[in-house]
């Protein structure tokens, strides 16, 4: 699996440099050596996951480079709208990430699960003699993992493969926006079905102030599935909407992944065994390889981009978050990490629902003279002015500095900036270089996410009786 | 899910006729009504699977019709080489089958598994109290299904999704033949990994005459995985190779599916409970929906074809057979049903391995004057004659009536028929109309398969101590 050897193409853009080859080969070699070492003793699935993620990074880095011409030839290509002279670049490279990621998580299956099988059955796959499995939950052994998690793990893979299939279908057939919305919903079916078969826990913990009225736990029943489907639909779409400049899709996903992983670590390295350890190990097993392949993609997609990511990447990434959030039972925490995406979605609603005209592309406008990005605008002609109520709302937003509105002497609307977070950031900060804008929004994501985690762990005790740090899980 | 309503396109080729719509809607309605009835009492997963398969048939039938123009627009199109005036037809319609099939088997998950979960745990997903699960294996209740099969079921779905992804990749990027060979091998990884984690039984039963030397059971260990990977690689490729005329890919798959399903029924309707019941129920759950979507495809792909199936269909279908054969532990029986494919593969080897030149297409030649198909040929020029040994072999095959060889007066090779079963059949039977050839080869498949099953169940006792009809399973 080490990306050794050189590509048959001699062009520098499609083959690895000697330094790159050497680095990737030695990184993969070291990772595989560590991986081989985890077979000794009881196994260390977390270390194994980390090593496999590094191998996935190397493989993905090399494959993105090698497959560029193949993708262009197959028609997956596009031009960069924010560059002066842009060559045709390969599109949909997120599908390479998805493929490498899927291979990684599939190959990883035996690491956390095999030891338990040997312990929990009388060996040789003979399942007639079931010895007590539940003792595995008691001790604090990171290498132990309950076998009943295997079905969840497989269900998660099925959901991710479904979103990959649908994402590729979207990239191929250019599905209409209205239909696109349902794609992640369809992909969440396997997840929900496995959840139904395997857990079917549909109660939520009620905040303390409401407990006198609703009790400690409230069984949502069928609505819990609707809620999970909504989470699975929101994550991919909201990430797909915060897009349009080099690197921003990937960098936001890496930040969110790192924050979730950080949150997971809070549960793993507590001074005493935490009951939610399994859920958070589960989450790490899915996130680490995704961080690996995303970093490989970012190296090619960061300004100036040499490849584009395609819808597949955004859908897939959102689904990874939804999967770990749902099966790890921390979908509310996940929401706190996606606040910028949530804001971007709500802010976009007037254009999505047609209150304000929505052009095909709303990405920031590239000013070829200054080389900077400026907010893109929606023009208004004197014949076609917004509804008076909408006009008032636009003026209000302008006064709140949440929109840039230009009017003529008669007070008629001439143009308004498009309603996306990127445009709003440019309204606030003035014209920026593309990579500068990507950096700033990425840091915003990081800051908001860290604050969200702070709120989650320090302030949640005000409205919930017990935090996850307490003795009861949030199940 | 009922394919009601009419397509926005008015053209008769892309929308359903009134009769078709009515039939499909009433079929789906009746199936859904039956499905709803299976919720009463203990549930009847086999009936549920049958109803879902009928719904899948209706949905697939309608979607193939509706999506034709979309596929043509996206570049999935081709011309029929065996017709006088062929319009461009949509290609890769097998991917629609695969998509509908995957949705069906995913939605089906709760039917066989849910009741057991309720019985086997203390309810509400609480897995701390594990009551005896293995009693479920004792009685003869078709509605009971052991929970440990859930992981196998999910693993099978992952393998099938992987082959769908890879098949679409193949259809998109036109992967070279040499690399194609490995695609099903890659897709078998999930299956093997889940097998490893969940069963890891690697012993085979030794035929009686060899038992004094090798013992009753022989543990193949790692080699058993190689064997399974080979099965998974052989099935898709061999089906992909027996192709080239309208309908033949689909009709052979339907025949093989029906034969496996017939074999499964032999185990279900025995006078006494059979220990392999579970494996064969498992097999039926995967085969019935596949028969449903395949019949829908055949209706459009049979002579004269209105759509083409694409590599995705052949790969996917082969993988369905490999999955049920491997996880149902009847891969040897499966081999008996694929004898025509095996023959076609072996017969093709001289051209595959370059002993005889291999043109890009080896499908039978269409004679536009007579409207009949004739064997296609490999031409030999006087400068480029086969190696003397190969020449001798060709003459021998000619004498055995396994090849048509034409030589000039000097004894030099002028042309030889291409080495495929379809061409050989035309050598034997003379020029045939395309649909006649497809019928005859399909009936050949059926006859050989029925004979194979007869051998399996009546003659296997001569070399194995116990048949599956006996008291021990073939695990």
C-alpha cells in the first residue's frame, strides 16, 4: 500500500517529487511497522487506527496526484473562477478520499473487534457457548470493545458508502437542488435501520428546569428517528453550502474533526473509567482516518488549488460527523461545533426560499485587477424591486452590518451582497486575498468550536443534572 | 415507493404506458399490503422479502424507463453493434438495479432481525442482561433468525456496495483489463474481514476416499481466505465474460439465481428441521430482491434491447452469488451452477493470455444481409501465423468441433473463430437470430445447472459421508 514507485507520467503535476515519494514511503513504512506491533499482546486498536490513518494519508496524497489526468479525461474537470488564468483542474477528488477512507475503515474492522470475539465465544466461531460478554464493559481497557458494537460499525460504513454512491451520482447527473436535499436523508436510512435493530433507545434527558413537567427522561419514540435523520441531512448540506473558495470545504472539515476528536479524548483520558468510553473510541476510529485523507486533500486543494473536491467530499464529510454524532450519542455537542455552518444556513434561507433572487453561484467575486475577493452581489433593476416588507428587512440587516445594500438616489435597491458567511466576512473585513479569507474563516470555525466545547462541558451543568464527566453517560 | 404518476417526458420510450403504470401500481400496492400484514404476530421475513422484491421489481422497471434520457445525457450511451440501424441506447442501467436492490436489502434489515432482538435482550436495547440466544437455533421457526447473522448481513451489503462503487468507477474510467481483474477481489475484502471477525471457520470436509490420509476435517487456515477471495473474483468476472448479445448477461444471472433459490428451498421444506436453514434463508433474502430487479432489467434489455446493462450489472450480480455462496457455505454447489461460465472462461484463456491474438470485441458478428449472428473470427495473415504448437492445438480443436478453422491451399491459417461460448454455439448450430441464440444459451445454463444440482444431492454421497440432507450441516 505504500505509494512507492513513480507514475508513468513524467509531468511534474501528476507525479510525486523525489522528496514527496521518500517522505510518503518512510511515513507509510513506519506506520505499518507500528501497526504490525499492535498485534502483540491484547492489541491496541487506537494505535492501530492512528497508524492506518497515516498510511491512508500517504496513499490518498499519492493517488490524488496520480489520478488527476484520469479524472480530467473522464470529464471531471472545472476551471477556477477566482484566478486570472486558470487551467482546467480535476474535479471530484473527494471521491478518492472517500474510497481510500472506506478501504481503511474496512481493513480496520478486525482490530477493535477480533480480540473480543476470541474472548466472548468458545473459539473457532462456535457461538453455542456464550460466555458473559458484559464483563468487557466493566474494566477500563482501551483494547476491549463490545462485540455488539460491530453491527453499529458496519451500519456506519454502509451509510458512508451510500452517501459516496449518491454523491458520485450527484456529481455525474447534476441533480437539481430540490432533489439534492434528500440525498443525505436517503443515506441515513442504513444508519437508522441498524440503530433501530441494535439499540432502539429513543429517550432524551430533560433539562432540570423542565423535569417537574416532563420527568427525567422523555421517550421521543418515532420522533427520535426523525431527529436523527434531520441531523444526518443537516451536516452534509450545511458543509456543502459553506464552500466556494480554495480549501474552505476541507479546512472546515478538518477543524470540526479535530474538535470532535479532542472532545473524544476528554472522555478517554479521565482519571476514572468513563461509561461513554466506547462511544468515543468508536468516534475516534471513524475520525482519525478521515483527518488523514482530508489533510492529503487539503495539500492539493489549498490556495492555489490544484484539484477541486466536488460535492462528494462535502456530503461524505458531513455524513462522517453525523454517523459519529448519532452512534456516539453526542449529536447536541456536534451541533455546537457546526455553529458557523448553522449560521450560514440560516443566513442563506432568504435566498434559498426565493425571498431574494438566488444566482447560480454565490461565491465571492474575484477582482482581477486587485487580485482580491470582494462580496458577490445580487443586482436589482428598477422594474424588479423586493417586496416592501423584504426591503425593510434588508435595510434593517444593513443597519445591523449583516448585509451590504446599495441604493440609488430615489431609494431604489441597486444591489445587495449575497447571503453567505463568506460574503458577509468580506463585507466586514473588506476585500481579502483568497487564502487569507480561507484562513480567517477556518480560525473562526476553530474559535467558535472551542467556545462551544467550553459551554458544553462547563455550563451544561446549569441545565442538566449530570455532565458526561459525571458517573452517568448521556445515553 | 410505488411508481405511480407519469414521467414529465411525453415520449413513449421514456414514460410508462397506462397499462404498465396500472400493473406496476397494483402490484406494488398488493405487495405493500402483504408486507404490512407480516408485522402481525411473529413476523414472516420470507414473505416480507418476497413482497419487497415485487416492489423492487416495480420500482426498478419504472426507474429504468424514466432514467434513460438522464443516462444518455450524462454520457452513458452506446450503439447496438448487432442491429441494422441502431439508435443510441442508455448504457450502465445495471447501476439502477444495484441502487434499487441496495435500498431494498437495507430496508429489509429489521424484518428478520428485530424480533430476535426483542426476545434476546431484556428490551429497549438494554444488552446488559443477555438471556440465552441459542435456543433460537433449536426450533424450526422460519421467523427466527440468530442475531449474530446481523453482522454477516451487513458485511454482505458492504461488499455489494463496494462492487457497485468499483463497477461505476470501471464504467466511468474505462479501467484496463489487467486492472479490472482485481476489482472484485477488492470488493471481497469487507466480506472476508467480517467472516474473519464473525466466524473464522476455515476447515473443509475431506472426501471419504481421502479421509485415511487427511482426517475428517482439514483446516485450510489462511488458504481458506484465499479460496473465498478467488470465488469472489471468479463469479463477477466469469459472468462479465459471457456477454455480448442482448439479454444474455441478465438471463444467465436470473437462471443462476433461480437455481440457487431452488437449492435453498430444498433445505427449507424438508420434513424435519435442517441445521443449515439459517444459511439458506440468508441466501434467499439476498436472492429474491436480485431476481426482482433483474427481471425488470431483462424486460428492457431482451432483444431488441432498449437499454444496455454495463459492467456494473455483471460485477454486482456475480458478487451477489459469491456473497450468498460464501456466507451460506455452499460455494462448491455454486461452482456447479456456474459450469457454463467456467467453461467459457477456460475456453477463452488462450486469447486472454495472448497465445492467440485477442481483438477488442469478441461478440458474434452480425450479418446485416441475413439478419443473423455468425461466429466472429480472428484473422491470420500469411506473415503472422500462430506458433507451430499453437497451430497443432488449433487443428486438434477443429477436429474436436471446438473451433472453426479456415486454412488456405498452402495450409496457412486464414481465420479462426473467437474463443467464446457464444461463438462456439454458433459454430455448432449455424447462424442464428440474436434472440434465438440468447434463448438457447439460457436454456443450456438451466439444463447444466439442474444437472449440477442433481449431481450435488444424489451423487455427492459417494464421496462425502453426509449430505446436507443428513443431520450435519456442511459447515
